[in-house]
């Protein structure tokens, strides 16, 4: 039998009666939109994460969009983030007319590098790309009228100078960022923190969920995520009651006192009640699944010790990953290809997150970044690959995967 990359069937076999009971309850009461399961889920997940408020919504992307809208993010705002992430993280910044400003990552954690973050903020404040690579819009601010013109792919007219407003940190593959290093930098600069915890729901940093760490945090319940529903879903978390009220309004077309009182531009970004019922059922086994994911990752690390020039992910004493992915590094692109050949021969699936950093993607070409601007992200994209990872991965299958990686690594 083939080894699945993610095994939702084994998970369903454990909770099928709970899922069906939950869905039956929704079918019986018929409140398919904003039914009682939505508030139940929000309460349960807020308390699970230790956040004051949780707001269920239509996807992880919409959660990020809502969080940025709640801060009135728009043209002229610079939002710092990593180029080594799923496109949604930077896409939402650009959709609102703000400018993504990329900061390179740490090669061990794959998360934003706090030292580079400091440099990027300094470069933005002084509009000096010699301090750190900046988007052309920020460089244009040095000499108005003399900077590069915005190419036609840029969705909004440039508004120089750019003002740094906040950071979207991404806890890549489930591992929380180094928040003790990041937070003082943001505090000193008066910037907000939005945690993109799409991959790290269930992880912890010094015992605290990253969903309780930022001014706002967002997660995704896409089926492949550590906690996934059976469609699209997401959630915003905040300890700020006023911000939560704005998020509630934005989720439903910027509504005010009632449905036909519209006080701001918003979205239709509600979560379906059926998805909330699925998530409630899955929460009954979720903490155990996080432990299982950690043990699968530990076993992989042990098994892969014999692989040649394969760098396995690190475990940290101060944080526990949710292991959304188990990602390793080959020596280089050719070495990675040799491993893929053996994985393919053995019908073992793999994935590359992410084959091209965002600053080199066509969609962000209008920012004017170049190859070489974020060398760590660029190198990682050539060396990284992810192996099957889920809580139900048997040791025998892990051994099969590891054997193939070891063989490929020695070619
Ligand atoms: C880091 C990151 N941010 C945002 C998202 C967007 O989440 P969704 O697919 O639920 O819109 C994802 C999903 O893959 C992600 O991995």
C-alpha cells in the first residue's frame, strides 16, 4: 500500500461517529450560517490557545485579510514579512494596496531572522537600500520622481514614502518564531505583530500558543493543516476587545448594530457551521495528535542520521512545533533530485515548500526585488523537501521512507 503524504482517512476512522453526530446536529437545527457551533468553536479554541477572543472565518487567507483590514492597512503602509512562505501571507498585504517588505530567514528554523528584521526596519526608516534590500517603492522615496516607475503589474499606485506598520511573522512548518527576539524590536519601533499561525496551530513557544502571542494571530483550517476541517476555514485570535469587535463587523460586510447598518467596508468571510462541527469533533483528539506528530518527527530524525549530507530539522527546548510539515535539507538541488528519484522508484510522496521565494514570483515583480536579495530563502528553496508527515504514520513506513532518503542521499 502506498504511503500517504497526509492521512486524513486514518484520522476519520477514529472520529467518524463524533463527526457524524456533529453534522447531524447541524442538519437538525438548520442554522448553516453562524449556527451555535461557531461560538462554541470560538470559545473552545480561544481557551485552548489562551487568547481572549477568537473569530471563526472562511479561510486562513481571509483571516489574514480581516486582521490587516482591522488595522486599516492600506497604501503607503509597509508590512514586513518573510519571502519563504505560502503566497497568501504577502498577497493579503498587496491586495489592500500596502507594500510587502521582505526579510530573510534563519536557515535553521526557516523563520524570519530577527537581526535581518532590525536591518530591514532601519533601511525602511532611512529609505536606504544599502542597509537592507527594499522594494523599489521605498527606494523611490529617497528621490521623489527619480525612482523606478511602478510596472503595470502593480495593483495600486505607489504612495511614497513607505511607513513601516507591522510584521506578519510566519511559524513555518509549525515551529514558532523566535518571539523573544522579535517582540522587543517591534515594541521599540512601535510596530504591531500579526502571527501567521496557519501552520502552527497546536504549537507552543515557552508554553504559550503563538495564537496568544501577537496583537493578532491567524490560523488556517485547510484540510491538510494540523487542525483541518473538511473544506476551507480559518480563525483570528486577539486579546484586544476593540479589535475583536472590528473583526466581527468586517466578517459580515462591515455591519454595525444590525445586518442593514453598514459602518465600514467588509467581506463575507464567515465559516460554515458544518466546518465548525467538524473542527469540534477533531479537537477531541487534537492534543494527542500533536504529541504523535512530535514523536513521528523524532523518529525521522533518528532514522535519517545515516543519510549523507541531509540536514534534519532541529528540536528546541523552548518551543514545540506542530509539525505541519517535516522538512529536511539536501546538499544542493542535484543532491535533492537524486533523493527524489529513489523516493519516486519506491512510490513515496514528497513535496517542496517552497520552490520559489515570493520576491522572485511574477506576482511580486512590481516590488523590484532581485535574485540575491534574500540569499538564505533562495538557497533553502533549492535544497528543501518535505516527507510524509501525519500522526498515524507507522514506524515501518517511516523506515521505508528513511531507507529511500538514505539511498538517494548516497548517490
Ligand atoms: C503560512 C500560510 N499562510 C496562509 C495560508 C492560507 O490559508 P488558507 O489556505 O486557509 O487560505 C496558508 C495555507 O496554506 C499558509 O501555509
